[in-house]
């Protein structure tokens, strides 16, 4: 297969190629802006309930053909889709950075990560096994069947414009469901590019449908439609709660991957080099705009000063700038609302006694939007601060000191969220004890980057329910039925 994107093209040229490919889907409607420059990139349709229902019509019409394909063939198409994504890695990364802001290298990493969900799900398509359960009567057989739930709706946020779609799309398509997708209004172009690649890979029309526009109208239409059997949502807890209330109407099955408020614990017996490295990778990926980023650091008294000074030195080296510029590791925040939240959290912390060890202010860059925030370390963090109550979604690390393990676990668990938690220790007994005690769905034990396609990603408490990734993700898109067969 030939690609139009040669290796010497600039990011701007690569984006132009993509806008040409998805041109039929970009018309007047919602403007998409480059968060690093405020430049207009393209418009996508501002569709509502009628278009949402139209997408379900198409998904429903394609359902029988898709579910009746042999699993091997569905898997083969998903693999081809994943391969095309990898071939287009650089051009997709350029498009993603243009609408989302993250550094190009991170965007390319997201494309590989996104493709890995399709690749893993492709294999799972062939492993959807039924069972023959021993019956209590000699003349009976009990057959357990696994079947696709039907049309699945997928609603995604802007922070991972590719991976949050494929993490749901892969298992849904592997299971034999057809899907309707609503990407976030800030980042619809990557979603439309994925739709283009899926068609090119041979995924039949109607199997993967994308609707852009009015969030409440689109999702409302889907939850009012009895043909939509499943909604998988990643986003804020507030919107998750709204969707859950609306899902009661048709008892639509739900998976909700909501906000997080990750604690990051460093014990006296930690390998500090690894702890600092893990903290930087974890905290500053996507400028701190991920639901599994550390929101609060608790460091044991014996290593507090050492950890904090090494961490401060490491983050001083991070370059803030436009994602397409060389050497940048922290891009812009997504929008002005995001910036206002970060500033409010920092101001509140300072008013309540925190001190700035590093950063703590905007970074103004000539010719670029005023949307960059310095990597920040605050000391004197306490539970009353807004930083402790809400997700900051920015490059801010508040740190506090602790003395006893039990105290650290209690502070770590004192949150309504339960998505991800991290801790560093070299003591094997402590490692197991702490991992078991933390009330979080994803635990990084000496690991600041736990996300991977094989693992069951998801949260507890106000972080939602359902697991994405690995074989666990398939459960969300399969119905279990049994046949009691009298012979
Ligand atoms: P974030 O704070 O990360 O933007 P949101 O929950 O607001 O998270 O957005 C995640 C997804 O939810 C996006 O696709 C967005 O369009 C959608 N969304 C936002 N508000 C609503 C709403 N009232 N009803 C349904 N979907 C919504």
C-alpha cells in the first residue's frame, strides 16, 4: 500500500494531507483550534439527535453482516486497521498534536498505543468461547453462548483522541458489535482520520460510525434508542453520572471510565532514581492532562528532602513549548478553562500555606497562545486544598511528608476517586501489603507507566466501573446466553 506521507514532510504538510482525505466529513460547524497557537484548523459538523439516530440506523443495518463474519475475518480486518495506523503513525501524530497539543513524540506513542488495542482485540475475536456445563439430569446438556450485545455507543474525551477510541472500538468490533462514536468536540479530526483508515482497511460501511456535534443531544438520542445496547464512556464523573441517569430508561449497559485523583507514594526504602524517573513520566505526560496522572505526592520523612530536591531538578529540565517543536516535553493545556482550573488550584494551595518549589506560573512564549504552564512542584500540601479534592489536569505536583505506612495508605485512600495509584518500595512484603490496601483499580508498583493493552484498566468508587484492555474488555460487549437442551 502506498502512503502519501513521505518522511520529509513537515507536520503542517501531513495535516493538510489528512484534511484532504477527510474533507467530506469536515464542513462548517464546530471550529477545531490548535491549542498551541489558537489557529483555526478545520470545522466539523455540529450534528445533533437526528444525525445520531441516522448513525444508529447505519450501525443496525450493518449489524447482521458484521456479527456473522467468522471471528477470524473480523480479527483480520482489525489487524489490517492496526497496521494502517502504524504505517500512518507520523501523519496521525501530526494531526493529533495539531488539535490536542501534546508533543509529537508523545502523539506518535499514542498512535502505537492506540493500534495495540486493535491488535490485541483482533486476537481476542478468535477466543470468544462458549461452554458446555455439566447438567444435573442425564438427558440434558447446558450450552453457554457468548454473543455480541448489539449496537455499542462510544463517547470519548480529548486527552487521548486516538487511544480512547480504539480501546473501546477494538473489543466492540472483535465481539461482533457495530458502533457509533462521538469524539470530544476539541479533537474530532483524529477520530475522523481513524474512520477513514478503517474504511481503507476494509471494515464495511456502517460498522464504525462517527458523529460530531452537540454532546447532550447526541448521547441523549442514543440512550433513548432501544437499539443501542451498550454505552462506553470515558470522561468526567459529572457527565458520567448524567449518562448513568439517562441510561436507566432503556437499562442500557454501561462502562464508565471517569475521573481519577492518583496518589504517588515514595517509601524510605524506595529506589529514588526509579521513583524520580517514574514520577516525571507519570506526572507530565500530556502536560498532566490524563486521568491516571499523579495528583498528589506523599513522601516518607527519611527520603523526603532527597526525593523532592531530585524531582525539582528533573522537572527544571523539562522544555515547555509547541508540540511540533524539537525537544519539547510539555505542550499547551487544552483550553482556557483548563488553564483557569490549574491557576485556581495553585492560588488556593498558596493561600492555604503551600510553597512553590518549582514553577507555579504560566510560561509565555512569543507567537504562541497564552496556554502554557510551567512544570510545578508545591510543598506543604494539605487535604483542605482544592488540589486534594478535584482533578487538577495540569502539570502540578503537590507534595506532603508522612511518617508511617498506615498513615500514607489512609491519605492515599481518602479520596472519592479510585482509578490509579503509585508507590515505590524495595520491600517485597510492603509491596504486596500496600498494593492490596490501595482502593484503586490500577496500581503502579515501582512503575509510573502502567497502561498497556493487555491489562484490565478501570476504576472504583467515583472513577466508575467496567474494565478496558486485555480479555477483560471483551466482557463489556458480549451477552451470555444459555441453552438448556433436552436430548
Ligand atoms: P472533560 O472534562 O475531560 O472534557 P467531559 O466529561 O466534559 O470531560 O467530556 C468527555 C466527553 O463527554 C466528550 O465527548 C464530551 O463531548 C462529552 N460530554 C460533555 N458534556 C456532555 C453532556 N452533558 N452529555 C453527554 N456528553 C457530554
